[in-house]
C-alpha cells in the first residue's frame, strides 16, 4: 500500500490565496524598484559635437596684374594695356584697395562729333572748299588721333564667399581718368583745324568717371587665382572739343595673389556674408 502524505483541510485554497497575494505584491513593488534602479544607473554622456567645417583661407593682402582692354564704342576707341590692383581686406567680405590701368589706341573723330561751336566754326569752311573744288564732293571731315588713357581708382570691393573654387565680387567704380590725345591730320583742312584748337598737336584732359564693376576669381590654390573682371563707367573727356560724353568698358584677365594672416570672422553673421 503506497504512502500518501496527510492533507490539511483547506490547504489547496490557502495555497492559491498565497499565490495571488505574492503576485499582487510583486506588481506593486516592481515600479518602485525600476525607479530606484534608473536613479542609480549612470546615464551615458552625449556624443561629442561634430568638428567645425574648415574655414576658407582669406589672406589679409591681395595683388593683381592683368591684360586689359578699354573700349569706348561712342568714338570707336579700343585701347589694350595693363591693369594693376593692390589692397587689403578689412573683413572677409570687404576689401579696400587701389586700382590703376593704362591703355593706348587710335581712332578717328568726325566733325559731326565735335561741339556745336566747332561745327559752326569749321563747317562752312568745308562747304566752301567743296564748292571751290579744293575738296572732293564726297569729302567727310575726319581727324585721326592716337590716345594714351590712364585710370586711377580707390575704394571698396565686396566678395561673396560661398564656393571654394570661385569667388564672385562686385564694386563701385569711380575715380579719375587722364587721356592724352595726339592728332594726326591727313589733309590741309584737318591741319588747319589742329593748329586752331591744339597748336602743339596734343591735348590732355583729366576728369572724373563713375560706374560699377565686378568679376570672378577662380581659386586655383590657397594663394593663387585666375581673375576675370570688368567695369562700365561714364565720363566726358575733352568737353570743349567733343559734344557728348561716352561710356567706357574695361575688361581684364590675369593672376591674383593673396597672402598674409587669415582674416577671421568679426560679427558672427550666419551664412556666407561675413
């Protein structure tokens, strides 16, 4: 006969009750235990910030020398020559400097481009000479001359630094222009005109000009770039001889160099404007 342990009356119900009580106690204690565990568990440190992007080098000083054309379409005068610039950067987006250019060329001026006073003075002479048969009927009064032009400018320039390989910029273009004109008369009439208005055969004029300009620097290395730039200005040279002012276009290309300490940001302006 197999042995069976003695059973306590009501023991099965008591065991079930104890089980339920233990489960409820566990549910009540578990959240508090989790909070204590979270409180004592150290949090992981935040990841380090990414390193800042490398700032483009901007040298304190800059120089430029290039080949240029001065073009004055009003009088068909084209003057190739040299263009030189030197300056320093006050900030990464403001440069201050000096600009010089010199060009030479030749053109022909007609009597119809002269002032009204000169046309009234010499026009009748042409008419009389044609009527007398001294000049051909299709004669047009024109005076060839050679020109040497120099420009002097000082002022600001504003580059926009968004791209690594190219740097566009704009600038006001205002300064002083000097021109020396040497007349080359081709007949007795133009010779008489030259003797009357410029006995030495030369006229020199200084006057102001104004306009705007800009360009693009193609950054080849840290210190060297290929610069293409242009300006459009207005002036009125020889106002006692020519009745109208003229627009002049200057286009130049050449190497640019920057050197000196790296210019740092001053005001913390976001984006590419500082």
